[in-house]
C-alpha cells in the first residue's frame, strides 16, 4: 500500500474514532450536565444575583458528579448522598473558616469521611469527590461574617443541589433510550477490537505474548463496559425498542463466548504448525466481522432505525468455499497447499471456521434485530431483569468490610488524610500567597487508591493546570460578563464530567477552567485576579505531596491479589456447576448460568486490572507476573470449554445419549469442583482418562447422529483445564520468594 492510501486510511480511522467519541454516552451525559448547570445558575442569578448563583453552582457541581448514565429507577438514591453529606461539610467549613486549627481539624476529618465512601466501589467514587469538593470550594469563598450569612450561603448551596437533582432525574428519563443505544454501541466497538486482536494471531509470526496481554486488557475493558450496559439496557425491557437492544446485548454475550472457544482450537493449530494456507481466510473473516460490528455500532450512534441499518451478510458460505475438504484430497494434482494439511488440521480448521461462523451468525442476528426483522426472545429477562443489574441500595456492609488495618480502602483513606494534613500545614508557611484549597484540590484529585493511577494523574494534572490557567487568563483579560462566565463554567464542567474516566488530561484542563472561574465568581468584590505562577506552583506542590504520600501506608496490589484469585476460582466453580447442569427442557430458564457466567468474567476482569497495576509499583514489591498471566489464560480457556459444552447441551440435545451424558456431566462437575478446591483426593472421571488425550476432530453436528463422544471429550478437556487452572492458582498464591 502506497503512503497516500495509508494516510487516507488513517485519517478515516481517526475521523471514525472522533465521531464515535462525540456521539458517545460520555459526551451526551456531559452536555446534559452542562445544560442543567446553565439553567440552574441563570435561574438563580436572575432571581437573587451573582453571589447566590456562584454559591449555588458549587451545589450543582457536587450533585452532578454522581450523575452518570444509569438506570432510571432509584436515580435519586444514587445521587442523594452527595448533597445530604456535602451541605453539612460546606456549612461546617464556613463556620470554622477563620480559625486555622479548627479548619484543619474539619479538613482532616472530612477527607477521611469522604475517602471511606470509596468502600462502595464505582458508586462511592463520585460521592467521595462530591464531599471533597464541598470542603474545598467552601474554602475558596470569602469568610462569612455572621451565622445569617452562613445559613444563606448554605441555603443557596442546597437550592442548587435540589434544582440539579430534579434536572438529573428528568434528563435521565429523557435520555434513557439514547443511553441504552450508546452503551450497546460501545460494547460492539470493544468486542470488535477483541476480534481484531484475535485476527492478528492468525498472521505470520505474531507476537503471542503481546497479543495475549492486549487480549486480557481488552477482555477486562469489555467486561466493565458490559456491566454498565446491563444496568441500563436490561432495566425494564417492556417496550419493543428496549427489547431489541436487550436481545442484541444477549447475542453479543454469545458471540464473546464463541470467540473464546475459537481460541482453544487456534492454540492447538499453532502448536502443530498446520493450516498456514487457510489462516489468512479466517483472519480476514474475523476482521470483516469486526468491521461490520463497528458499522452496526456507528449506525446505532447515528440514530438509524429499520431499513436504514445495513444488514450483515452471513460469512459461513464464503468460509466453507475457502477451506480444504475434510478428507485428504485424492487428486494428485490438488494444490500443494492442500497436500500439506493433515486430516486432523483440516478438521480443526473447519472447527475454527464453525466458531467464526457462529460469531458471524450472532452479528447477523444483531443486525436483524436492529432492523426489526427478528423478534427478540426475552421471557426470562423481562421478568427477572433485576438479577442482571448492579445493586442500587446503600448498606453498611461494604464499609464494615473495609474497617481492618490491611483493608485497601482504609489505608487509602488514611494515606489521603495525612497528605491533606501535610498540604494544609505547608500551605500556611509558603513564601507566596498560597491558595490552600488549590493545593489540597490537587492532592485529592491526583492521589488514587493505587500507584499506577496516581502517577498517571500527576502528570496530566500538571499539564492540564498549565493549559487551563492560560485559558482563564486570556478569558478574564476580556472582562466577560457573569452570563458568559456561567456558560464557560458549564461547558468546562460538562467536558470534565464527560472525560473523567476516558481522557484525564481533558478533564484536568476543563476542571482547572471551571475551578478557577468558580473561585473568581465566589471572590468577586474581594479578589478578581490571580497569578498563573502561583497557581502552577500550588499545583506542582500538591502533585508532589500526592506522589510522595502514595508510599505512605501503601496497599500494594500483591496484598489484594490472593483475594482476587480466590474469588475468580470460586466463580469458575459455580460457573462449571451450572454450565454442566442438564436443563429440564427447552422451556427451562438458563438464567442462573448466565448470572454465574457474568461473575466469572467480572472476577477475571478485576484480576486482570490488578495485575496490570502492579507494573507501576516498585520492583521489589511486585508479584511474579507469569503465574498470574497463566491463571488468567487458563481461566479463559476453561470458560471456553464449558461454553462449548453448554452450547452443545442447548442446541444439540436430541443428538445426545442422555443415559451416558447425564452421569458424565455430574461426574465432570464434581471433578472440576474438587480440582479447583485443591483436593488431593479428586474423584476419578467417569468418562475417559483426563491426561494425554490426543486431539480428536469435532464431528459435524448436522451430520452426526450421536454427539455423545464429542461431549465426553469436551468434559475430559474441561477437567484437564481445571487441573491446569488449579496448578496456576497454587503458583499465584504461593508466597513470594
């Protein structure tokens, strides 16, 4: 390919990626936040003036942080803790604002309280920063002269919070269908990236280690995106449009399982060094499917419906025409490439093509559902969707689970509290006019629960502050009016909100603009200018303190990994038990298996992310990575084997001898549970010996009258993989030398 077409292709790819971001749920949510902020600030500005609007904007800010795409039901309960806990902290800082010692005590206690909100995981994170911003932006306001002024400021704070809370509930209802579509489109794009990574394994001389690491990362990203999507897409699938999206999501989950199963056959094929003549065709099929899934996702983002969505053509027939015949060619004039194929490798190529064909089938099905040509089948989901979504109620259990000296959240809270205390004391003794709230703000946004994210945010925060300060200086030089500042604050806050989890540099720039302009509004009449040099110095100091205190009371990932390994193994045991259960009939729900499969993927995702975070930690505290990577690989392989068995039980049950299959399934489930429990007295397999089985070609389900031998072989391989997984888990849990 010449340079010009390559440049054109890259430009088109960049435009597609940019359009995908612009049309994503992150930007839509950020725009909704911006619009809500503008409406609330302008309403209060017109009714009560600039000072009231500036204080109300702080209430809007802290209430908007938990406003992310989420289920409509209990939306208020998701966001309510922010203003309920933030308002007292805001008022308390105002009360002690002029007492240096009391203010320090409030800051330390408030920081610890806020950080412990991280015990609730992804739900607690936004609440944590809401409380921190309530403390710090209250410090940015001039000291109140009386209790009446404090009550007035707190009242406007609450007014902004309540008005935005109402806006968030309404906007969530208005945008619910759009969020469903955008979240599903993101999952389609993530899965397409996985298919492309897998396709690279079919290329000549691939870097398998790098591709494996990339695949694990992409699987973790997809697992996280899928849970967010489940929470929204599977909520109350009561209308035809919602049911179509829910059915597409379930079809995507099936395609992911087939992709994992395809990896099993590919590993064997690469070990044998066979099939090289046909691998490019399979690689092209995967890349074509990835392209079509991305195109389907883009159609959803563009709002296309019905016939406007392009159908996806089935790849099965083209694939079948490119593959060698199942038996060795008798024709002596057959191409040399076909002569090189052994019967086993030919059968294996057909097996892999069948798996890729299943992925193509699911892509065809998703397009047909999107076009309205296929009716979704969601009886179980319609009645039990609550089982698929994340919990939305608040309980004390997550917090109580972190009240131990070795608990990562407690150590994170203590570490951040000590950093804030040190930053506050240092800010009182600086040679320049320090803005202590800016130093503390830098500390809390840079310091994260692990060193990897802290280092990443440290650099982005410094760069973002420098760029944001330059923008604010240029803007204030034009002496803008209050309404203009409101608009810029709203837009920058929406941008910061949109990219908080995607591109922190953008968030840092936008948050700097928003924070400086909000402080400017709060200080109108007291101080209307600021020095860029001093703000940058405050930022550098805050980032340095956050980085240094990351090594105080550290919670290294090696201390969390054993719990994640055990959780993953237990999830595999539960998934194996339900995957090998022979359902009572076609009408029997497989809901419990689907839930167990979700937990297996989610636990693996958490383990993968923790393993990757260890790379940023000091070498002397890193655990050995090879056992952890082997554990993840074996876990995905076991999932793939069990998925192949489950699909056999669901799709080809009439072709099984149940008198043989039923006890074999029960024995295999018992064997896998014993293996993963680490039992040395595991019961013998009721089928064939586990170890040393040669590869056996997969029978054609359309031609074979009895698939029981194939089922028995898969059960033996699953038991063998469970043994490998147990050994990998034992190595991962072994004490570090």
